[in-house]
């Protein structure tokens, strides 16, 4: 039986995966890429390295499994959403470092636009806040500071794309320049009502609309993948979706009121709000989940900048741990956090605080504090931020959430999953399929290929899960949560 090739291009790595059409994961290959910090608050990736790693990972997977083009239905693609690349039309080569969603270089422009009264207009069109988490302000910065790149864009010699559009352009040798609605809606340049690029927003951020990609549905055809050193002929690219929406799709959260959290480098909490556009009164974003047969599905979203990235910082910068896996045992080796709170505001805090001008801190250290307390506090910070978002979602949804589906690498940490369940007072259902973002893109691809006919048919794809139910007295956890809020207020 034919298989489906997938690529999950995340903030930390490019991972090639091989799936059966029933969603069963057969094999994967991941290659990490460098995190570049040109100055405090700036984060870049080398887009050429990402392309080469993506290609190499796909080639390794194909060779290892002795695959031919005739063995494959298609390539499906999921990606880090808000990271943006400017590249040459003729060659596809990047003209500047990929500006990552964590990068804060657009802050001054965002603050000026807010002061000038544009926030209401931008929110009504995009569902988003004016924030440099999204690429528009960083593009403004780049085109101001790099006039040669601006001139190439104006002459039509360069293009602007999120990672999916950039990779598709490279994979198809320039034949397809396209993105899907879930990625386009994360740019601050896309109108979530008309489902098109918005000329007023492009003018506001001084981004040439003609340099932006065509927008297609996630299950559409995106050209042909050429891997000359691995496949003797091309295969279709079908199934493209931003990573967080892809995870919501893979969780089959097709019904109003269903929610999920993806715990990766950062975290995204998404709540399906149906086919009618709504706006949050409590700081949540409105996202386009996906568009299927012309009909959009919308979601409320709460964004967390630093989740697993906080643990990576303990490992890579402080050398306090050797791996994410050891944090589980370390956290459980102490009775509590010992009064230590970790506020991971390395690039500010998003919902519900929306402050980009603050910095990370570890508070409450005493002579009795140990490595285990600091590691536990870092893990707890993920749970505290998720509860911040869930409380807002419960208010905006008009009903308490009783269950949230969890995915991403963080779900392997049993301490963290139980902590979130206890802290939020809800059941956390973790998928045994860790690669849900890739699976979501694959499911979109199966719809496009006609392997499945409609969304209901996708429930035939079986997945297993583990539930974590609240176990400890809520008053205890509320007290600890109050300590988190005090710590955040001290930073603010």
C-alpha cells in the first residue's frame, strides 16, 4: 500500500516522517538547525540550512525505507507558522535570515501603531493583536534597514513567504508560490473575513502585496516535489497547514467548544469556535483553523512564547540538565517548588499580559533551593501559563472546559501533564501519537487526494490516548497559582 511522506518544519528541527494512510507512523528522521541570536531579543534561522536539512531528512527517510515515487501518495507539510523569509524569485535563495516568531525587533513599530490608534482596525481585520510575534512589523523593519532587499521586492525579483511557502517554492523549483489560510492568517497582513491578503494592512506595514504568495486550502494541490537524488520522479505536495492548527485538525476537534494545547518550543492553546467569526473580550486571538470546501473554521488562540524552550535554556545556556527527559524525575524528587517561581519572559509574555518589554527571572531562591527546585519551577511555568489561557477561554466560551487534548513533545513528561490537570482542574488527554502536527497535515492531504471523502471519515483514523485527571485539593493548587501571579506582577 502507498504511504504518505510528511515534513514537520518546526522552530528547532526539520523532521521527515512516513505515515500509513490510516495515520500510523512508520519512521522519522529529524535534523536540528541553529538558533541565531544577533542581539538580545532577536531570533533568526538560516533559511538555507532549513531547506538543506529538510531535503536531507526526506532523502534519508526515503533511502532508509527503500521507497520509490510509486510507493508514495504525496508529501504533506506542516511548519512553524509566523517565521518569515525573503528570498530571490530566480533562485529561491534567502536574502536575509529567517526572522523567527520569537524575534522582537518590530516592537518599536508595534508600539507606535498602537499609540496611533490602529489596534482596533487591525484586530477587526486579522483577529490578532499588533505584536511583533507576527511577522508584519519585522518585515517593515527589514525593508527600512535593507533598502536593496526592498528594491528587489518592488521590482518583483524577491518574494515574501512563511516557511511553508518558502519550502514549497524550493521543492517545486519555483513552480508553486503558495501558502494555506492557517499560515497566511498569522502574518497581520491577512483579512480573516474576506480570506484574502488585505491591501490596507499591506500599506500600513509597507509590505508589497504582489510579493506575497497565493492562498490555497490546506487540502489543495501545491505542485510537485522534486528530490532528484532520492526519487526518480516527482510526487504531489498535498496537505499544508501551520503546526498548531494541524494539531487541532489531527485531534479531530471539528466541533464547537473542543480545545487542545500543543506543548512544543512554545505552546498554542486553540478552542474551536465554529464557522462564525467571533472576537475575545479577554485578550485571546481569533485564528483561522482551516478552510475546507470554501468554509472557514475559526478558533480562539492563546499563545505562550516559552514552553519547552525554557527547558532547552536550562540545558543549553545554564548546562543545568543534559536532556528534557531527566526533568520529570528531578521535578518529582522534591515535594514542591520550595517557593521558587520561574517567569520565562525571555521575549516578553503574551496572553493575558501582552508585555514585550519585560525579561525573564527566577524568583524566591533561598539557601535551601536546589537544581531540582529550579527545574520544577521551569516545568511549572508551562502549566501556569496554560492555566492563564484556559481561564480566559472558559470566560469567552461561556462554559467551563472539562477536557483539553494535549500534544507535542511535552506530553511525554508525566509530572507536567499531571501538574496541568491538577492546576487547571480539568482532564488532560494526551495523545500517544506525539507527531500530531504532521498527522494533521497528512489528514488534510488524504482529503485532497480523495482517500477520505469528508471530515467525518477522518474519525476512522484511530489514535490512542492517556488521561490525567485532577488528583489534589484545588485549594492547594490555587495557592501555588496565586504565587505565580505575584511573581509575574513583580516582573511587570
